[in-house]
């Protein structure tokens, strides 16, 4: 899969160094994945939450951080919509949040 907005992830782990290794591991797994449908994601990340609007929530670092991506299955692309702490995640609307550029 191609990940759009990896700079957002790098910026986040610069501010939250404890998330770096976990996010890098997720990036490696996602880049090597070939997800064609939500079930493919669930098979690889059983704790991922599949939402409407092709969005998926990933628990990062033992659920200390949350990552929301929109998946374009047809194009093999993941669009980062949000990365933050669990507390920051609790304060957003997961279905409409957009990563600020």
C-alpha cells in the first residue's frame, strides 16, 4: 500500500518519541500489505476498527496512540487523517477528522 502523508507521522513521532518505533513498524507493515477489502486489514491487525467512509482506526503502542487512515482499496493507497494520543482521539469525530497540512 502507498501511504499518503507520512510526513505527518514523522512530525508526530518527533513530538512523541515513544511512538516512533511503533509507527515505523506500522508503516513497514502497511507498505508491504496488499489490502483489497476491510477483512484483509482485520486479518493483519485484528484490533483495527473498520469505520464507514473507508476509514480504519489502528491502535498504536498498546493503544497509547491512535492512527486513522482512509483506505482507497482500488488504488492501493492509505491517507492519514489523524494521529494522536488516545486522549486526543477521544476528543475528535473519527468520521470527519482531517489531518491539517
